[in-house]
C-alpha cells in the first residue's frame, strides 16, 4: 500500500495485524542539512530497524505543514 494509485488498481490487500506496543515514544531530530537526514535514514534501513513511522522533511515542507495547522494563523490564514 502507498503507491497512491500510480501503479494500478489495488484489488486485494493482505495486512498483518500486530499487538499494540507496551509504550509509545515520539521524538524529533534536527539535522544540519537534508543530506545528513538521508544518511541517517539509510543507516536505520541498513540496521533493519523498524520504527512505526519515520519522516524526513526539508525546511520548506516543515514550514508548509506548520502553516496548514488549524490553530496557526500564519501564511495560510493570510492567503484566505
């Protein structure tokens, strides 16, 4: 899943259900530049770590996401 429709029509999906974890931890890491973030993700993949979710954003994507936040009257508010 996650092809967003570009690879064809999904007609059947088999999903694996796992038990809920005993605890959840959330965090963020700020890298000096995007390339350092990519290197970190490659190392995580090499070690076969399996975080439930991982995302690498550049500064532009981060600022756009902040502007879309419902409690933030930043850039998006001024466009409307």
